[in-house]
C-alpha cells in the first residue's frame, strides 16, 4: 500500500471571498467555511488516517478540527505549512499593490520564485520550509493516508515541487479553489498526482460559492 498525501486548502474566510492578500493575517473561517470543514470530515472520516499535519493559522486549525474530532487524532502543527508572507501587501488588494508597490509587484508577477512581495517571502523560501514537512511525513509514513491542511499558495508550491514544475510558475500552472483537496501518491516511481482541486465533498450550495 502506498503513501497517499491529501492536501486540503482551508475553508472560506472573508479574505478568500474578497481576494485581498492574506498570508500572516489570521482571519477566522466564515460560517460557510466551517460548514466546508464539516463537509470534508463527513466525507473523509471513514478513511484510515495515519496523521494530520496543519498550519498553525486559525483558518487551517479550524478546517482540520472536525475531522480530527471525528477520528480521534491530534493534529500536528507545523510552521512550514504557513501561507506566504505578503509583507507590506498584507490585507491589500491587487489594485492597491499595483499602484503603491508597482515595480515590486511586476517583478513578483513575472518571477515570484526569487522576487518576494515587498518585505515578504519568495516561492523558493516557501518551497524550502514546506519541503521539510513533506520530508518528515515521508520519513515517518511509508504507506497509508496522511492529511496536510494548508493554504492556497503553499499547497500550489508543494505540488509544483513534488511534480517537477518550476515553483515560480505556481500561479500560472495550478488553480486551487477554497476547501479543495488534492491527492499525491508516493509509490515506486515517486509522487503522482491522483486528484486535484476536488470539491465533490461539498454540498452544491457551498461548492457554488465564489472564492479565490
């Protein structure tokens, strides 16, 4: 039996509804976001889980909580799973950032691997810290199901790293809806993407909600 890594983006927050840059800011889930977390738990609690690894932010902890309570596992919190630090762009809209930090914004859009948001993190830095968590999981678990609950940019960068995609292209190559799950299987030939951006665990009214 191979190791299946489930990568779950947290449920809806006010920031995921508005599209503002939200990395180190720590909003709660909206009521709909809580319902998304509960829907994931209801669908996936029957799987035999080995472990749950979670970013320490409120939105990720709250997303993992229903499943952890249902299966009786403690979540393992890892700072390496945090969202990108947007620096001085935190809480701002893309239009505001383009106007007030234009040169940095253009450089970041062009090549985020090495160009951070003003005062923030590059894709390479995120890939490096997240890779430590993935390596820990691979070392501890050679088979079974492991859940990682993290954030939009971080999960996309993890997927790029695992699948051999340039981490500077994470926004151009991989979409990741709110509360979606992607599955990477580690087998004899290395990581294989088995499922991506799936939200079939959500009821129709939640799946239809807009969100970035």
